């Protein structure tokens, strides 16, 4: 563990060697930026969108390039599976992207070690119209950087989860909108009503992986906002025991990841699934009549940064991050202009309709998304959705894997739950200690 920690520190030194500091990131000294053939400042963007969402994003980038004669965004597609690892390696040699879209889970660690530079000055300048951003989305990339509160990224694609349900199965079970569950326990009871005893239909396709939001909404989470381990508690044990009984009762298919859960819903095997807004198009393509309602809250005691508790609504939180190789060079104003352009009213309507992600801009109305009404509907959940594992200086992948081991063993085995919690506590404490100051 110490070796890994020293490697992170060494990376930070490489990134900052010979560089002056600008905000919480590095400054490349304002060296000469690469120019295009027609004299524009070339700015390299990395993203991982390869389908309709990618075409929409690249269309917005093309429109930005045509809208002015000073900057040229070079949008480059990278695999989601390696975009972060590759970016860190490339930035350390000055050969990486100038800005990149990736999740918030590693964002604080990469902001601290010098891979990313924070963008508080972007938010402080009224010309960039950040007052139209959703506050909850911004709050989740607001970090303590060496004792100073910094905003370290800009909203890109933030998608809350929802419960998607098969409307024909719902109706056949005698359910109406009045039966939308408002608590987690009610959701489990509805799933039981939607389950057929002959095994031909399950109430909900529920993976037993990725339960960070559920452990917070129904228990005490994995660790608190001030970094103390909170996974080994009576509340979490009671929740896991409840879920073990649910799985063993046959109300969901056991052993699924999110991909398998979506396939179960889209094939008509399961009546409900909890996933993000992309399910709208997928279910439509498979001929599944569908609607959605918010993921109901639980009785958890975990307190989110905004002071609330009980939310089971997770999110896919993708943001724009400026890499430290930019510093305060002449590229930075161009990146900021692109952020403004991307998140303006018209382009957020275009992004939402083309990608299924809810808009980042609060001025976009439901009527403007009428072509995709369920995207407007899921957007109503953004304010109470949270990134499952965040606020870490490092160890995201290890902690995520530890949680998956705990929850999959809960549902797939008869192992003692208290022993599983003991093991998870020890592992998570080790990872938090590894990356502590």
C-alpha cells in the first residue's frame, strides 16, 4: 500500500516539476500552443461516447469550431474502460488531452495529485453563465484541496437513476400510478406482486453489484463524508439480511450485473429495473412499453453533504476536467468558451434529445424535451441523486470491489453477514488509511 501511495506522490511531483501553480493545478508557463493550418489554437478533447451520444457531442464541438475563428476543438474518442488510466499516463508526459470527460469518482484524487487543475475561476466569472447549472451536480465536484474549497470540474453528462417498469405487466398485476412506492420496503412489496410463482416473470431485475447508493439510502453507507468507515453497523446488517431474504424468495434473478439486469427487463423476463435514462431508447427498441418513477427513499441514517438522508437514487456523473498540462496557457480561455457553449440552453436541449442525458442547464423546460418526455421526467430526480462512491483521494476501484464482494456474497451464499461486514470494514479502512494525508 505504501508503495502505491509513494507512486501517486511521485506522479504529482513529475506533473508539477518546473511548473508554477495556478488554482489547484499546474501551470505550463504559457508555452506556445499548437496551431491548426488556418491558425486556430488546437485544443484536444477526449471522450468515450461511441453511439448517438457521441455523434451529438461531436456535432456540438463542430458547431463551436465554426462559431469563432480562434479555437479548434479536436474531439477524440477513447474507450471508457481505459480513458482514465491512459489520460493519467499521457498527462504526466505532457502528451495527453487538454480536457477530458470522465466520472467524479477519481476526480478528487486526480485534482489533489496534480493530474487535473481546478476551475473555480470559471465559476467565479459571470460571463460563463454557471448560475444556470444544477447546484447538486456542481456540489459533487466541489472538493477540499489543501484546505481550500475548489470547484474542480464542469457538468458534462449527469444522469440519475429511476425505476423503469413494464406498463403492461404493471397493469396486469392490478397496479396503477397510485401504487408507485414511496419507500424501499414498498418497492420490494410491489416487486413481490409483480412476480409470478411459476418463474415466468420476476418482479425486478436487481443486480447484486453496485449497491453504494442503496447502502446509503437504507443504511449507514460505506464511509462518512469526513472519511470514517461506517459500513459495519446494525443498520447495514439489517438491510443486507432483508435483501438476502428478498433474493432467496425468488423475486429477482440472482447473480446479475447491470448488463444482465437490463437484458432481463428488455426481454420481458422482469417487470422493473433500476437504471439511468438510456433505458428509454433500449426498451423502445425491444418493444417494451414502459414508464418510470423515482427510486424510493429508504430509512438510512447516512447523511449526504447537503444534509439529507434516505436517497437511493444513484447517478452516472460525468464531468469535463481540465488537465494540468494546460495551466494558464492560451488554451484555457478556449476551453472555458467551449464549456459555456456546450452547456448553453440550446446545446443542452440538443444534447438531451440526442444522448438521453438530462440537461445540465436549468433553463431547459420539459416542453422543449417533449420528443423524449421520459428524459424530462427523470430529470426531476437530479436534485436528489448522488454519486455512489465519491469524495475519495484514492482507492475508488478497490473500495468498489470490496462492496461488490460483500453484496454478491450476501445474495449468492449463506455466509455469515456479520463476518462479511467485518471483512469489508477491515478492507475499506485499509484503503482509506492508504490515501490519508
